[in-house]
C-alpha cells in the first residue's frame, strides 16, 4: 500500500497539527452514555440502514477514551460533539454561521458575535452567550488549552445580551475567523473540572449532532442527539467507528465514509461496489519546493524562476499521486475553489508551464549557462542543489525524483536528502536545508496563508524555530500589504490587497508550487446521498475538525 490512512491525514498532522487557514430546536435531554449496540453493528460491519460505518479515527492500535476538545490527543470525532461559532470551508473560505448566527466587525479591533438562541446542551441545559465567554476565559486561564491561539489576538471579551463582544489586542481583522472556529464547552459542567488540562472528558456533553454511545478500545459509536438544534437535518442515527481501518477493511466491510488514500481507487474501492462506491479527491493544500532564501543561489529570484520553468508540474503530480491530483497555481491559491479571488491579470491562472527557453534565460540571469550538457557558473562548476523530503513519504519522494530527473535534463545536479519525519520537521522549522518539500496554504483564508508563507512575523534566523515563512522570504512590499490586509474590514478592499499578494507570489517565487495535495474522500451512496463532490463542493471530504458537521447535516438517508 502506498501510504496508510494516518499518513494520508498528514496535511493536518503537519498542522495535525495543522497548520497555519473559514437554524433551532429544543426537546428532552439525551443521555451521554447510551446503549447504542443494537443496530450499530460490531466488528466493523455495515450496520443498519440508519447507521453509518466511518473511518474518521484510528487507534494506535486501540482507542484512548479522550474527548476533551482542547486536548491535542482527543478523538477525531470530538468535533462531532462540540461545535464552533462559525464553520469555514477551507477549500473556498466560505463561512457558515453555526453557534453564532453571524458576526460583525464595527472596527478592526472589535468582533461582535451574535449567539444563536434555542440551542441546548445534550444534557438538556440551555446554551447561552455565557458559555462562549466562559470558554474564552478558560483558555486564557489555561494557555495549554488554547490550541488555536485565540488569546494571541484577544485582549478581553464580554457578554452583551445575546452577543459576545471580543476586544482584540490590536487592529486584527483576520483574527475574527480564528476566534469564530473555537469549540465551545458548557460552563455548568466544566466549571467543576479540577484540571481541564489533563481531563479526558470521558462523558462529553456538547451541542453537536452526536453524543457518545458505547466505547471500547477497539470500537466506539456516536448516537444522534435528538435534542440537537438541527436534528431534522441529521440522517444517520448512529456512527460506528472501528479502531482498525486498513485499506482491506475499507474495501471489504461496507464503509460509508472514509478519508484515505487508496492505491488504484477505481480497481479497489469502486470495484468493491460499482453501483454505490464513489470518491472525491479535491485539492487540500499546495505541495511545493521551498527554497532557503538565506542561501545562494536560492536567494536569487532568477534561480527560483529557472527551477519553476524547468519543471513539468503535471507530470510530477501524476507520478507522485497516481494521477489523482492536478498541478498547482503559482499564486498560492487553491483552484478552482478560490477562483473568485484570483487576479484575472495573472496569466494562465498562475500556472507556470514548463518552458526550457524561459528556464535557461532565467538561469543565465542568475549566472548559470549550459556547457557540455551541464548548467555551470562562470568558473565552469556545475550547478548542484539539495532537496529535502521526509523518509517514508513515498508520494513526495516520487515527486522529488521527478524534479531531479527534469532538472537533470537541463544540466542541474540534484541530491535528494531524506531525514526521518521528526528530523524533517526540525530542519524545516530551523531553516537547516537548501530546498525542501513542504505544504503551503490550504486554510481558505488568504491572510493566514500568505502571512504563513512570507510574513515577517514568522521570520526567524537560521537555527531558530519558525512556525511559518520557512523559506525566510523577506519583502517589505509583501509585509506592507499584509499589514494593511490585517486592518482592512471592507471585503472589496481586502480582495484588492490579496490580488497584489498573489502577484508577488507569482513573480518572486517564495515557494515553487508543484501540485495540490489531495483530500482523499471515499463515499458510499448505498445508505446516504448528498456527499460533497466537484459538482457540489459545499465542504471538504475530511473527517476531522468542524467541517464534517457540514456533511452530517447535509446527507439524506436512502429510502
């Protein structure tokens, strides 16, 4: 098998951390712990017509019972129980109001969230603005829980009627989207938790569409919350999650939904049930070569342009990901999902197609010319570069091998370096590389994506740990645009600034885009329809974070 379900999730694990991106009813209480065994299926069977077999979580090799939404070790499906104020489709940036009916930004330092009424916790207690304020203040008191870093943007928060008003520590318009995605917990239960940092929340009470049913180390179930504020939109009564979700399991055991790369998907997943099994592999982020711009020749934009024009990105994509994904735009945008904000003046939607003449001309400006089949400098020394990619990530390695072959054809010698994944992460963050394979963007939020790619706030000297701008790109023009974008509320003005950032990315190559990393959605229409697709891209197919809430409230039961 080319890679495991877990490694297929690494775009989030890199954020798997993630990282650095964006309706009411009341009834009787639902028990958090309930007998969901009947009809739920056991041992990974497909279950009843209203149960759904999913591969959203993996045991290591078995499950730990941890549903603390602030824990980095929580079960993936915790986000089916706890909900945010707003859900952001990271492919397009489209926002869907959730526990908040919306928010306004009266000025760049203030965010006003209108909190939804008529929502209850799964134990029957009402959800209110006080729960939101409590959650925010809990994260301030225990910074270890603040996984999204909301308090790096906030100064304070207060309740005003059914609104929560957040006062930011500086003019920071993009902060609203970060704060809006924070999961909210019930004050009436959490206020009595002695140590919320270590608490595993084994009987979670949330506002979400599901509550925890049976739990064993090998399998657990989630049961529909019948008091959910959108209960009429939730088609599956039970979600069944086994700890083992191998490729063989997915093909043979009747799964309804999985997130997994699958070798030769048409002859495996689809062939298992041609009538019902389908898939959608949309772009999840840009996979790129990141040059270390503190070193020569990587600091020379002409050198970087030469590399970009020398490469056939689609051929690299086809080799790396078996033809499932497309070459990536040099703008840094996720296309076609972000076409609405693409600067139409950028040629060919920012796709840099292979052009040997342009490549050699750019290399010549950088001081390299062809001689005897080699690209050499003025002294006659061959241009030799080093590219780092993690050991064991076979798709990325195949991509790099294609880069090596293609650059070799114009006379560049390429050495491939393969540290273990942990060492790779260290080298990426410390800047101890020449050129490195990496993930760029993918949040659907232009400020976060461009700031993380080239913003000065993430710049760190070589040897110091950086959390973004891994190539150590420096551009006063980009920094000025980012600073203005951070304080601009008007959407049209924001789009104009984003267009200029796209142009810088296209012209100056702070990264060299290769292909879009896939989001590996596998679906069965046997029991449920309405899965996201290229024709209805209302959500990413991923099974973690809050995006699945969009899917679980969109599906329809067959029959």
